[in-house]
C-alpha cells in the first residue's frame, strides 16, 4: 500500500522487477490535498477497511493498493492515471471523485487495456457514447439522482424552482437531470466557479434566489462547499421561506460540521440518494458498523461506493482464481455484479452502470443525537440511467 | 429591474470591496514603501482565518477568537519579515516573486500539516446569524453588514494613522521617497517590520471575517491575492486612498457581473451558453479594467505624489 | 564557456538522444513521459528566458501561450481536423498574434506594471477558454487523435513525439543563441540595461522588444502545441497564473540569461517534484523552503552554480 517511490530513480531503474508471485495491483485515484481531501480520506478509509476485512487477499493473491492524489485537477488526475498504468503497471484503476477528472483520465486507462472502475464520478458520457467494455461504475450515472429528486419536487407541488450547481461536468449533468423530470418552471439558474479555486461565497446568488419568487431551491455542492452553502443559506434568511433540496451535498461529510455549528436549519431537509447509512442490507449493516467502530464517524456515500469497489474487484479476481491475464473472465464476473454490495442485490446495465433503487432521505438525529440521513421512502425501483440506450456495447 | 435586488447586490459588492481593501491596504504599503512584491500576502489571509477559527472553537467565542488571532497575526507578520522578507528589499522583483512564491508553498503545506486538509469553520453567534431590514423591503444578513462596518472602521483608523500620526507621516514619506526617510536617520528597519506586520494583520482580519461565511481552507489566499494585486495596481501602488476606491470598484464589478451578466448575455447567446460563460466573463471584467487603466494611466488611478 | 561545461553539455545531449533506448532497456516507459515533459516545458522556459533573461521583460503570463498552442491542437481535433501542419500553423499564428496584440500594450509599461499587465492578459485568455463551454470549459477536452503528419512522423508513438520535441528544443536553443549574439540581441540587452542610451544611438527599442516578445510567444506556442499532443488533454488550467509562476521559477532556478539555464531549471523542477511528491504529501513544504533558499543564497541560479564550480575545478 505504500506508494512506489520514483524517488531513488537510479536505484529503481537498476532494480529488476521481481516477477515471481504477482500481486493484484489496484491504483486508486482520489483527492488527497486541497479542501476536497476530506472526501479522499473517507474513500481511502473505506478501501483500507475493506482490505482489512478480506485479509488483504483476492483469489489467493496479495493485494497492493496505490493511492494517488489528483489535486482536484483533471490534468493531474490524468498524469497520475498515466503513471499508474505505465509505471506501476496496475491491473485496475479505480477511484475518481470528479467527473471531469474521470473524463480526462479515461483514455489513459482504457487505451492501455486496464479495467477502470469509478467509485464515484458518474459522467453521463461514460454511460453513453464513451461506454467501454472495461469500464465499471460502483456509483450511479450523474443525472439519476437529480431525476429522482425532480419527481419528489413534483409530488410536493413545487411550481417554481431555482437551481444552483457548480460549473463543471457533474454540475451540468445534475442540472440537466432535475430539469428532465421537474415539471414546473425554472425561475433561475446559477453555475458557479468550481475546482481548486471554487467560489465559496454565494452572496450575490443567494440575493437572486431570494428575489426570484421560487418555492424551492435545488443545489448540488459536494464536499466542503456544501457546508459553506448551507451556512450562508441560513444567514441569508431563506430557511423556512425557500425550502432546500439537494443531491450529494448533505452527507456525513458536511453534517458533522453543521451539527458542530448547531445549524438546525438542515434538520428535516430532504435529498435523494441510492444509499444512506441506515439502508437495511446485510453488507451495509456490516459496513456502517465496522466503519463507525474503526473511525468513529458515519461513512459517506463516497466511502460506501469505494467499499463496494474493492468487493467488486475481489469478485472478479476470485472468479478467475487469481489469473490476472484472464481479462474476459474477470469482466464476465464483474458484469454479473455477484458480490455483496452495500446497496443489496443489483444488476449492471449493458453500460456497466448499476440498475438500482433511489430513496428519499431526510436529515435526522440518530439514537445518540448524531445528525445523519434516514430513508423516508423509495422514489425509484431498479432505475436505469437514460444514457444506457446510447451505449453501443 | 427589481430595486430591492439591486440594493442588496450593491451591499454585497460593498462587502466584497471592504474585504479586498483590508487585503490591499497592506500589500500596497509593502510594495509602495519597501518596493517588495509579496505574493504571499494571501497566505496571511488564510492563516488569519485558520487562527481565528481555531481560537473561536477553542474558547467558544468569536469575539475572543478575533482578539486572540490579531496579535497572533502580528507575530506571524513580524517573524516572516525578520526571517525572509527583510533580506529581499534590495533584490529585484523577480527574486521577490520567487521567494514569496516559495513562502506560499510553505504556508500552505504548514497549514495542511497543522490543521489537515479538510478546512475549518465555525458558526456565528445567533445574534449575528440573522437578517436585518436595511431599507423597507430589503433584508440583509447582519453579519455581512458587520463586515462592511468593521472594514470601514479599519479604513478610517488607517486614514487617521497615516494622516495624523508621526508613524503615518513616516509611512507617507516612505511611500513617496523611501531613500529620503532612511537618510533622515529614522530607524527604517523597524518601520519596515512594523508596516509589513501591519499589512499581515489587516490581511489576517479579512480572513477572520470571511471564515464564518465560507471557511478557512488551504489555498483560499491564492485567488484573492491576484484580485488584490489588481486592486492595488488600479488604485496606484502605495496609495491607501487609491486602494480603497479601487477595492470598492472591483467589489462592485465582480458582484454585479455575477448577478446580472447572465441575463445580459442571454440577449446575445443561447441560454445554456450564457449560463456557463457568464461566471467566466464576469471574472474577466476586472482584468479588462486593469489593462485599460494601465494603458491610459500606467501609474494607476491615484499614484502617490512625487513618484 | 569553460571546457568542462562543453563536455557536460555534450554528455547531456547524448543522454537526451539515447534516452528512449535507455528507457527501453530498463523497461520503465513512464520515464519517457517524464523526460518528454521536461523537453517540452524546456522550450517554453527557453522562450521565457529570451524575453526575461536577455530582454529583462518579466512576463507573468507566459502560460497563456502554452494554452493557446495546446488549444490549437484540441479545437481542430474537436472538429476532426487532424492535420499537423494546419494545427501547428494555428498554434504559431495564434500565439504570435496574441503576443503582438498584448505586446503592443504591455511594452508601454515597465517593472511591476509589466508583470501585472502580462498577468492580466493571461487571465483574460484563461477565462476566455473557461467560458468556451463547447470545448469543455473548465473541464477541458480530451484529444482523441494527435496531430497527423502522414508519411512523415507518427506522433501516436511516444518515442517519435519525444524526438520531435527534442528537435524543437534544439531548434529553439539554436534560434535563441543566434538571436542574442546578433545585433538584434545586443539592442535587446541594451534596452534592458540602458534604454536612453539605445534611444540616443538611434534604436527604436520598443520595436525591437515587440519583435522579441512575438518570437518568444511563438516559441512558447510551439511548446504548447507539443504539450497538447503529449498530454492528449487540454484545459484552461494550463494557463492558470500559478503555471506562469512555475515557469518563471524554472527559468530563475536554472539561471536567467544563460542559454541552457532554462533546461537545467525545468529538469530540476520536474525531477524534484516527482521525487519529493513520492516521498511525502507535504512535498510542497520542502519545495518552498528550497525555493526561498535558492533565492536567498544561490543567486544566479543552478546554471551559474555549476559554471562556477566548473571553473573552480578546471
């Protein structure tokens, strides 16, 4: 699990790779620096937990995971993917929080004939025109979750909606998703600067929301931006006036901070997701309780998806009994989705995105008073993304 | 156009302007008097935010956090000046740019080591978390009004310091003619250290004020630094008055651009193109402004006299 | 230049020529990426050194030219136009034009104002490309097919791309060497140290500087064109001001006004980054400290340090 140090260049150059017993090598690209590092840490913790639980073995082989930091930038993510593929010669490239990083890196991994598994990013292009036989997702296609939320808005009788999303690949997908199912009028839409130098002060936008006459506000602000947004939403006096609906924003990464600050406005706020810590499946019970025991906090959906990633890879390597050259065998195994998933039993569409349920979540305190999300109802059963039909596999 | 919205956007612009002024005041003095290009000035903004957040969480009081963070910033400023900056006053701008670029890396990674990558935030006391009616029909967050008030007070204080005190006289003289002040037998080294640390404190205060709105995070100083540089160039290097006016102008342009540009662009572009390009184009406005001003008035709007 | 320096150069040149073979032997294809990156960025650094080291024009917006060069590959490729000659022409023409227009304005200013106005133009270019939603905006654009030169050279091969880059670097170095040792170069250097004197000698220094600025911009556009082909991915991030800052840093690290200084600076920077970031996530701390120390104590950059030690021993 230690990074291969390119450092001692000469020494490394002279050393011949000891090729007796092959290990399963997994490159895991995530964000370990910048403010988004908190997401990366959650994923890293989940991967380590999963490895611990499987005893660091898959199909009888030892497992090496090499974590790489994308620095929240597509370009760096791509460079790191190149390095994993060319220098470390990994068997699987996994991870990827950000859709733009995934899109930039896809060619590097897939052209080299590696398996690529997205543990979060669900760029719709990957589900449609860029779908690939060696690409799998353990998360969702971006527009599925906001589409589910759009249905909820319709049911609640929302007529005028204001949309705020970051200006990058996933933000655009999220906005398109909610626009697809929401039947009322979109009275305003702001796309704010994202990335390493993301906009975090939303004063001008919130003033517009306030003046827009909307009866609901839809947002997608993953990571730390979510906490900042909700604070300012309260400071602007919008609580109780324009209800907040979110996707991938109110999660166990932002909630502890909000609770620490006693921002009660978030209690009762609703969002859509394929998963919640209280989702009642055997694997999820095991995952959430062991994660909490080990790290002392709730896992986020990023963690859940990363945990699934390891078990998906294990199912592939187990199926070919450690013969890592048997790409076809491993692919066939993964296509069956025959592994214990936190979301319960599910199957893959032909674009290798899960066909799965989506739930309505609400923020509530748990038995110990810790704020978390709880499932209210099921919005979609076995929902497949709309881009699958564009996939030529 | 909706007039209540216009008023709240003007206030938002004012609030951003005030913040920029706090940053620009120190930077313009350091550049004007010591002729030092300090790219690491944004780091003081970041460190101020982290210190204030830490103290506030620790003592459970925003006011105490502020009061403790200010002297801490003074210390950070003095130490930075003594260790690194002082040795670079006589070097050319290139060396200064590089060394302060190095300082940015050091500050960023130190913060990463001490506070971790996650960023730090805290919540305002309930009194400050509400809204207040500033004009009939216009509600505005109390805390943002407070920022405007604090910023204007600091501006006034700085004006009095520079215009009415002996230190201020030296600072003014230093901005106009640094060599002369040295020749007068003033302890120029101490004066420089003082001015540098004052700048660090002001930048720190800006960070402290913004922390409860956004949060203290690594790299927060990098983006604001570039905008601050734009402000001091527009205002004229070394001029506090120029910086003040330029900060207000830039704050307003940025906010109004963010609020109205997409609607304007929709007149000429498709909806989607307008939505995605508006944020970028509004960010560009201030650079266009700077280039135009530099072209017609290479010394900025209010260059200190006799330079 | 002293004799040992000649030998060092010869050895370094040979090493660069044989690099793909050596990398082939030891079977570490990733190092080819590393060295290609060094060579390509060296071209940008050499071009910055031309205006900065010899002409005294501190450009804080040089990354804009890299971006323009890279987008000259990406945007035509987006329309499935892969002709290498056309793309190269757009890269050189675009970068040259951008340098001409901005240079006319920038060169009216001096000192810190020149630094800031070049930054302003680079930021404008940056935000322009961010706003181009069609070409990916902030997310950037993947280049599926590299520039094509049918029958001549195949850039899809990493080794051929490397040799093309190396040839371009050699060309850039030769060009800069000839330029600074010509009358043109003396006027440029004269304009830096004593503009009034050059004026009284009857030279229109503004014109000379403008030509120099345009040449540097085009060279840097060439580097961007290669970089776009190399990374197969372009984004506005390539023109971010921190990139311009890094480029400045590389040039100064290697030694301004030295022909091979920029190459040395880029190599030290990239290898240093690779090595340090492999050791610790806090590598930037070490990097920052080294940077400050270099400025405080190793004045004149690594190049002069080497030259001095070379002279001392031989």
